[in-house]
C-alpha cells in the first residue's frame, strides 16, 4: 500500500504543476481504467474538484456501455465534459476495415488534433503508462508536441528532479503524463484501495471472458478469464506474462511507434 | 533458469518500490545487462524474445538482449540507446522501475533525466576497455544528482578470461575515483551480461567472487529515506480556493508537518498555525504528514502567501540570500553565458538570475584540480563551479544539508538547460538588514485586524512607491500629485519625505551615516505599511547610489511590493531597472496617471473603490 501512496503523491504533484502552469488545460478521458484512475487522482489533487475539462475523443465505435458510464460520472462528479469527433472522416465512412493505423490516425489522432485546434488547449493530461508499450517507456512526464502535433523523441527535453518543461513556444503544446510510473497491477490495486467505480466490462460475468483493455469495439478483443472481482484481476495479472495490449490490434509491428510519432496518445 | 523463475514470487505482496538507473560509458553493456536480468528471471512478457529474435534475424545480426528495451527503430538499427526507458521489474516483494540510460556523450541530457529519477544506480565498466571518460563523468553526475547508492558492475568479464587481476585493477581505480566524491560503492561485481555470469545466477567461472550477483545486489539498496527525520521543508506549490477552504498545497521535501504546528514562510517571514490537513476520500482526515507526501493545509489566519515560499519551523529556517555558490552541469544548446539572464527554479520558486562568476570548469578526470581559470561561458555537458545571483531574495539550503531545497535548475528560453547543487551561501550586502527584518517580523505583535482586512477596507494593498533620479527632476512634485489624486479617490496614501526624519529621528546621526539613515527610514516605512497605507517617497536625502538605497529599503519592507519610478532631465539610463521611467516630464497629470495605472496593473490598487483588489503579491 505504501508504494501506491508514493505513486499517488508523485501523480498529484504532477497534476498540480500542470494546473499551475497551463491556463488552457484539458484531461483526456477514455473511460478506461487508467484515465479513470487519472480522473480520480485529479479529484485527490484538487480536493474533490476537477478544475479543467475532461476531453473525450469519440470515435463513434466505442462500446455503448462506456458512453452511459461516462455520462453518469460526469453528472455525479460535476465534470466539465467536452466531446470531440472527427465528423468529416466519419461522414466519409472511415472505419477499421480501411486499415487499423489509418482508422486510428483519422479518428483518434486527428480527432484529438481537431479538438485541440478548436479549443486551443496548451496542456493535455493523458493516462498513458510506461509499461504499456516500449515507446511510452521513453516518455517524459511533460512531453512537448510541435505545431503538427508531432513527438520528437530523438530530442526530448531534460527532466530534472521535479522540474518539468512548463514553458513552450506558441502553437505547440505539452502532453502531461502523471501515470508513467504506474503498472497495470498498480492501477487495479489503487482502484481497490480507493474503491473507484469502474466499468464492469473488465470483469467476467459468467462466460469466461473479460476485457483487459478497452478501446473501440471492432479493434478490442476480450481475453479468456474468469476474474470477476478486482482481487481476482490482481491475482491473474500477477501470474501472467502476456502483455496487456495483446488484445489491441494497432500495436502490431511498428504500429505504435508510427502512430505516436504523429501525435497519437 | 527454472529455479529463478520459481523465485520471482510475483504473487508476493509488494512492500515497497524503488527506481534504479543503469549508467556507464557507451557499449559497456547496460542494455544487455537489463535484458539479461529480465530474461534470466523469467519476467519478460510472453513472445518478446521471439519478437526480438525475428528482428535480429531480419537485420542479419546475432541475438541482442539490448533490443528488448531499445525500442525505437533508430536505436535498433544503430545498436545504441538514444533515450532512457523505464522498465518494470518485480522481485522479492519490491517493485522496481529500472531506467536504462544512454551512455553516449551526445545523449547526456537523457542520461541525466533518467538518473535524476533514481534512488540507486548500477554503474557499468567494460572489463576490456576499463574506466573511460564517461564512466567518470557518470559517476560525478550521479553524486550531483543525489544518487548516493551505487553498485559498480565490471562487465564483459568473458572478454578478459574472467581474470581476477584485471577486475581488481579496475575496482581499485574506480573506488579511488569515487572516494573523491565521497561515494563508497555498495558492491563491485564482476559479470558478463552477455553470458549471464553473476547477473541472476552466480558464475562458476568466477568462484573467487564472494559478493552478490547483480540481482541479489538490488535487494541491498535501501528504499528508506532519511528525509522524514530532517527538519521540515515544505515548498509551497499553489493556493486553492475551490470552496470555502483556502488550501495551501505542496509536497513535503523533508521532515514532518502536524496540525497545530507554528510554521514560518521564507523568504516572506510570515507565520501562522496549521489548522487542518486536507485530503480527499481519507477518513478520518490526517493530522500529520511527512517527507514525500503531497499535501494540503489550511492556516488559522488568512495570511497571503504564494507559490515559491518554503515552509519550515522556526527552529530550523532555510537560508535567504540573492547570492549562492553552486556546482552546475550545463545541457543547453547554447553555452551558459555570464552576459545573459536565466530563470532559476528552486523547488517551486522561480526567479530571474545571472551567473556572477565562473570559478572553474570541473574536469571529471581530475576532480581535485583547482587551477585558476578564466571562463566566461560553460559549454554543453560541462560541469562548473559558479556563483549565481538572483534578482530577488531566494530561500534555499545547502545541498549537503537538504536535497530538494539545495538544488535548482536553470531555464534558458523555454528549456530546462542546466541543474546544480548549492555548495555555499554568499552573504549579499543586505544580509544584516535581512536578519534584522526576519527577527523583527517573527516577534511582531499584531492586533486582530490583518493586512488583508485593511486592504479590503481601503481598496488597495499597503505598498511603497519609490521615486529615484537626479535632483530637480520633479520627483517631489510628482509625489504630491500622486498623493492628492489618490486621496481624492478615497485611498489611504501618505507622502513620506525622508527629510522629515533628519531633524527628529535621525538627530543623533552624522552626515556620513547614510546606511543607518536608510535603516531607520526602512523601519519607519515598515511600520506605516503595517497600518495599510500606500507610501510615496523620494530618496535623494540618503546620498547613496540608487541601487543600494532601493535594495536596502526593499529588504526592510519585504514582502510589501515596491514600485520604483525613475525620473531624469535628459535620457540618462536609470541606474536600476525601474518599473517606470520618465524623462523631463512636463505633463505631470499624465505622469501621475501612468503611476496609477502601474499600481493597478501590479494589483496594488483595486480597479474601482470598494472592489477587492487583485492580489498578485503576498501581503
Ligand atoms: N562479450 C561480451 N559482450 C557484451 C557483454 N555485454 C554486452 N556486450 C555487447 O556489447 C555491445 C554493447 O552492448 P549494449 O548493451 O548495447 O551497451 P550499452 O551501450 O551500454 O547499452 C553489444 O554488442 C553487446 O552484445 C558481455 O558481458 N560480454
Ligand atoms: Mg544501451
């Protein structure tokens, strides 16, 4: 438990630094376990308040239960919810059958890009974790993006102690990653410790499957699992050697490296 | 390797966590060691080895463990780590983040970013190549970054026939180097990352080694921090007012904080009692907190304090000065230049600064060498001994006493470009007055009316407007004009002419006692400011250079805001960086108006009477 409080202290510090330095700040919320823990940490950091909007980039292919959950928490926690969508791409019929990287780029990366342009956010808080995949392992807590949203991972700014990159030239923005040091197990341990409401898609409801990671319905697949409580999830994760995102199609080959360079979360 | 796998004990509850960095010169085997550590403990994700095997085959290369974490295409093509990777490793009840740092000189800033996050380090030295430049540089940087626990791994022992003599020579040389930095390695381990000798299992080739394997040595690093046992340092991060509570937040850098504690804010010298510790979803609310925790507190009094102040107990205060000496490493694209100004960020305080002196460039090869050098710049990746001078007083500690409040970064334009540790406080000219002000403030007896109450009542904050410049430039005339304009608006303003002190309060002083005259003037101003008044004053009576006059007064009335106005006949540049400058003004009405506007912009005067002023400074 002490390790969870240590992780919490660091994440809260990062969130407060972000709030202090960015006038136009938003937090991405996909309703998945990570960004929901992130949202909870914001409520910790700001004593029950969430003083910035929560942004949901809606691909329209999300599992319907996720939208219900989103709207319920937004009401209960008095969240300022901002939903963005790449309407043009959807109107032109974009879907995963045109290629997964193409679809993710259009609906998520560009959906986010459109939202950023529209609202002029200069700081975006995201729930990515370093243990998810290998390019995220190399991220900074405060990570600059240029005017095209691109990530120059060859030349990242130094990050010394708790001094982060909080100033930046016009037309660029900073991605803030308070969960980098958390593992998938830590997320579930923390959900249990704090009793955070989460989507029951993560649990087996009798048919021997559950989702380990939630994305768009066509590209996320449930895993075989009988874990029906948080405790059972933790137990299962401790015993497995299978990567979390194994059920995510866009991670194949160099998919993530290519996507993230161009501004994917 | 099956025995190891059984021991991974991933199902064991995690007791603590720790960040470890792997450093050392390029190609000495850091990434290989990391890969090996995971492979031999059975902690790699399923399919990962197969994936790397396929990549190696495709590139026509031998299998490289390094590719497990060198994720970028460029890294694999060039066989070099470019940026640090956080990797997650769990062993014997402890959760590790192992940070693989690049060894290449070109990526030193990435190595530093990785090492700055670590509590302990594995430092690798290639047995065949021996101790290299970068091996020493990394050792030096570890000590500057606060990584005190170091285990040295002499790697590639397979290339020197597992020779004990070769190992002993390298051990001796590197221990001698580290001792100059006051660092004693916990272990020096002979190993071969490629073959797996002494990584996760003891090496039959080196039976002469009686110490631990690399894996065993990890458990020997202590994750207990002594910081909680030190005096309190709580750098203020922000002040929130989301609801009825006014919450001061921050992360405790050292010591403990309890409800009921009398605390002091430095450098403003304000004090108050901690009323509550605020927390979300924790029942019952905590009554104390300690080093490492991000907390929120409320105070018994609504004193106005702001980000950057350091909260402590009165029994152990941080140092306050505008000048300090430091060891600094520079990572900027442009060299560190004595003619440029930078931002120094120390804990949460941010203030403009200059490098007043570059005493020497530290040579990692020759640490103790204290040759006389004349440098005006510090180049990228160099370490230097410098004196830094800030524009406003800063609260800090010596690095040898306190880690977090004893180190700082320099920001050039948009980028953090260097970091340093404070080795010495340099007393500046105002040191004596600052101590006087501090002691007087701690003992100051107040009524029930606070400065904030007065500010609300008068529609402005207590402040001081200082008019400087040559004689007969209309300073007194302007002072009168500003005073009467403001009083007509219903503000509480007073023109304090220093001449008025001369024959009364200063009657016992001689012409030459300028410093004492300023001191008395400053104390009078401090008193009046405590009544909530906005003071306007000329300064010629003191017959001292304007910068000295202003600094001394500022120190004594600190932290009340001081607005400086420079007036001259011709366009002679102001001897200080004044907030406002006027040349031979003819239209004093508009000049007075400009002063009023500046007071409003600074948040000293509320926009309209009766409105609560916007506070940008602490009261
Ligand atoms: N013979 C031998 N080669 C090694 C050993 N450790 C690493 N290497 C090789 O040294 C090269 C550089 O290793 P790498 O881990 O990339 O070094 P890094 O730059 O310190 O991360 C690679 O070709 C490795 O296979 C070792 O113990 N013995
Ligand atoms: Mg490497």
